[in-house]
C-alpha cells in the first residue's frame, strides 16, 4: 500500500496504485489485470481457475463481495419480496380495514373494530414482521416497490441471495422494533420502508467498500432523510431503525475476515436479533 495515497498496489504491477479488488480473492488489481465478471472484476489467476495454487475447485467458484454465490438472476429475492408485498396489498384492498388491523404494527391499544386489546405487547409479535410487507395506499406501495427494485438491484448481487434475504428481514424487523420502542403504543405503522432504508444503509457501506464516489450516494441518503422528517405522517422510526440495521449488518458481512467470514457474519446477524429481542422484551414489560 502506498503510504501517501493510502491505496494498495496491483499484485502483478507493483508500480500501479488501484482501488479495485478481485471479487473472488480480493487481491488489488489494476486496469490491465481486471477481467470483467458478472459482478465486479476478477484477477487473471482466478479467471484461469487458480491453476497451480493448490486450492480446492470450489474455492474458485464466483463469489459476491460478502462471500455468497453469484447467481444468474441478481434480483430473484427482490422479485419475491415485491410479489409478497403485492399479494398483501391486494389482500388489504379486498379485506379492508379489518384485514389491515390484524397485521399492522401497533404496540398496545384497544381496537373497537376487533373488540379487543391488540398489539405486540399483547403477545402479537408477528406484527413486527407482517407490517413490513403491508400497504394500504397506492402511492405508498408504488414508492416503496420502486425503492426496493432499484436499491435492491444494487445490493442483492453484492451480497448474494441468502445474505440479502437476511439483511431485508432484519432491517424490517429493526425498523418495527424502533417503532415499538419510541412511538406511542396506539400509533399504527405499516409499509416496507424499514426494508428499503435498510437497503440504503447497505448501499452506503457497499459503495464505501468498493471505493466508489460517495457524493451521489450521500446526496441520495440526505434527500431520503429530508423526506422522512419533512412529510407528515411518516414513521421516521421505521426508516432510521432500518437504515442503521442495514448499515451495521452489511459492514459486518463485507468486512469479515475471509478465514472466519461465516462465523463473523452469523455473529453480527445474531447480535442484531438479540438486541431487537432485548428491546422488545423491555418495551413489553414497560407497557404491561
């Protein structure tokens, strides 16, 4: 690494600084060595299959930045999530308020329509997840699905399907947990905004890891936060909870050392689940 610029030097051309790394082995490579791949670039050694390196063949299978397998369809999980949102959106239109009231995120309140006390504090923990896929208004649904499609299309190929799915679920859960913790107990919240903002947080970390120009990324984040706090009726808690969780989880995924990658990644996700669980139990005890 050059001490002045802080950039590493190409492993094949030590006189050339570079900010690009091979998506398989993460060795620094310069433009003369970069071989275009389905995601990012690979070094000549990995393209040749690592002949003479002594590694097992599976070690040279294409991998994402986070260590997942590179898939042909880089938006498969995103498509599944959009389909799930669409299914619940149609169900909400057909089922009306009663259907929505059964699934919406709410802490603790008496619902006259259902004639009973409802909420997470009453044992209905499923609301923390079901609400993240639920929409009533057309504009709300369309806006979130566009965000999921665009940002998800950037993040999913970088993480791989399983890691991406885990990121989405934990971002949505963490958004709901912050709503439960901070918002009024009888304040209803719904929508995939927690997931979308989790993807935005993930995108920031990935762009930084790839050494991309951060100015357009941070401008997008700033605009998103302005809309979050400037528009009335927006659940900012879900946005911030998802944003922070998405950034933290992705950081752990892409910065985990290769030798202990799975252990670190599982550990980061497990710690996020434990943190959410502790906050849920604490808030429940306070409300009941």
